[in-house]
C-alpha cells in the first residue's frame, strides 16, 4: 500500500508518494495548469500516478486559517477532495497543512536553493511535508496503541 500526498494550490498541485512501508514521503512532481478551474488534465495526471504507484489513500493538504477557521482556500480543498473521491474511488483525508509552505521555504533557504529554482520545487516539498506529517502521526498512533495494550 502507498499513500499519495497532495498540496493543492490555485494553479499547481504538489505530489508526494509514501514508500511501501509507510515510513517516508518522497516528492514526485508538481502538476501545473493554466487556470484554477481547469482540472481535467490535473485529475487525469493524478489518476495516472495513482495507478503507477498503486496508491490506496490520498492525503490532501487542508489550509485552515491560523485561528482554525475555514477560509476560501480550505473550501476549495474540500471541493477538490470531493472531486478526487468521486473520480478515483479512493478515500481522501484532509490534513491540516498550516505552515507547510513556510516550512518548505525555510528548508529551501537552509539548502541554499536559488530563488529562481524554488518555484519548481516548493509545492512538491510542501506535499512531502503534508504526507510526512500524516505518516508520522499514524506511526505514533500505532506505537501508542501497542504500548497501552499490555497495561491492565
């Protein structure tokens, strides 16, 4: 089983895929489109990647506001999640992505990536951070449940 992580933006979608053991996330690509409402080719590419990597679950970044409210971008992510579920038949989990783009830019700063090159990779890196956050959470949940099962 593999999980796909997506960072859905107005004209790009960053894509990451987990390894088969669900330990790490790797950036795959950034899908670009000319206009925000033009999703046909974006969805077709996501479907191709789902087949290629045998994806069974999608984790979609959910850009809530810092005060935990739902803004315009989060609503658009909710709509995209519904479209993805209908089109792929896979479950889509909305994952709080607050500050992932900031963290991606900080990582690129730390790595001395040239400003001109950042646009090519920041969305893919944000998708990695979204997916890795989910994988780490699930791993921690598993560890906690294993630790408490022996305590009676």
